[in-house]
């Protein structure tokens, strides 16, 4: 999905009460490209803000990464079926919110789908489709209702051996929200955190203009379907074009249905707007799994949430609150 952020280079604004500059850094974090933009009174202060933002993302990654053997998440996974694990309040609440989103989406979003990572690999190592037996065995270890939380002890217990949790479908959105919160607390007047398509904004650009994201029509060479103003809000733009495998001429994306254990089909791109990037991230995944009709129905029932869906034929479908710009 092509994004148009307007001008994200260093600029100065005159004729206002204060002069502001826009400072941007691009860096690889959490295994993905991040673009961090802040509005500041000086370049020097802006770069200091960006260093603090990067440090915050790295802190979060240490907490939630299932690939880091020292993380609390890895400790939970190692003790699946064995014993509860005491975790930090921050991780406990993230897991608790993840379960709540699972309830809202009827299990379409589920952090325990990480158990399927041993079956479906999108790193180039897969040479054949997994067998139905292998998929069925892995699916038996999936299910958010098998996560046991103890709010008194702050413990998390995965009830069956072989279960795993992972935050690939919510972690970058969570990081974007946390960075935004940190910078707002430091009186940074405006900014945009683009965590590889999970985007949080606040304030305005240095010019005083709103942050705008242009959503392109699939296969249109950048023709804009609609412009989305982000006013203290977030967006997640998710595509099946980045991680997939092809067998016998059929494409299998990395969006795995927690119920069937097979990759979801029917949707190529989802653009989802909500108040928090965390919720955008999770709901975008859920919409991929639910499909066009059920996905739009879900979003229409939620407050302050909208979605734009491109199906596999690049046809566009929107929730009730989206009014497309006129397309020339």
C-alpha cells in the first residue's frame, strides 16, 4: 500500500508564534522498517527525541519478542503446560487486552496462533505444503481460551504443552502507541510513528496542517482512492504482498486462520483506522481472517473504527464511515 505523508523532510515555518522543524529517522526495529517523525523547536532537540523513541521500541522488543530467549514471552512459552509464569504488569495487560480483542473478533485475532509458526514458514525455507495431519496437530495447540491469567499474582499460564504466544499481529502497533505516549509526555508538539505500516500520530505537521495518508488503488500505479486525515488517531495498512509462499501456482499468505490452521484468502490489503495503533494492528489481522463481509460487519459495529478492504480482484469495499474522494 502506497502511503503519502506530505512533506516529511526538515523544514522551518515562519510567521507563527514559534518556529518548528520536522525531523525524521528511518531505522530497522523489531525486524521491520520504522519511520519516526517529530515536530520540534530545533533539529538538535528533535534528534534527541528520536533517540529516546528508538530506545523505547528496543525496550518493548526485549519484553515481547518470542525469539529472544531472555524475554518474558519466551519464558511463558517455555513453561507451557508446566507452570504459570509471573510477568511484568505491562506484559500482563498487553496479554489481557489481546484476549479481549480475541473475544471481540470471535477468535479471528489470537496470539496463540504462534503455535502455527512451526508449520507455516515464510522465510524461504518451505519446500512443500504442510500435511493436513501436521496442520491439525498444530491447530490443537491454538486457542486464546487456553490462556490462564491470574490478576492477583500477575501470572500467565498456557494450559497445554506445545502452546506458544506471539505478538506479531499487535506488537508493532503497541510499540507505536508507547512511543507516541512517551513523546507526548515530553511535550513534543507533533509527530508520526510509522511502525512498518502501523501508524500513530499526534498534533500537526510543522506547518500546522493535518497529517494525511493517501490510500492508493491496488494496481493503479499510485492513483489515490481516498485521503485520510489523522487527527489524534492511528491507522494500520496491511498487505499480503510481503510474506507468502506459492505452491502449485497458488499463493498462501502469512495470515493464518487460528481455527482452520490454513492461510486466509480473499483479501489483498486492509487499511484500518482506530484511536490506537495497537487496536488497528490487531483488527487489521482479524479482518484478513474474517474476510470482506464479516470483517466490514465487525468494524461497522465498533465505535470510532473504519476499514478499507481491497479483495483479491483489487475491488474496494469500505465500512460505513468512509467516503471515498472522487477518483479522476
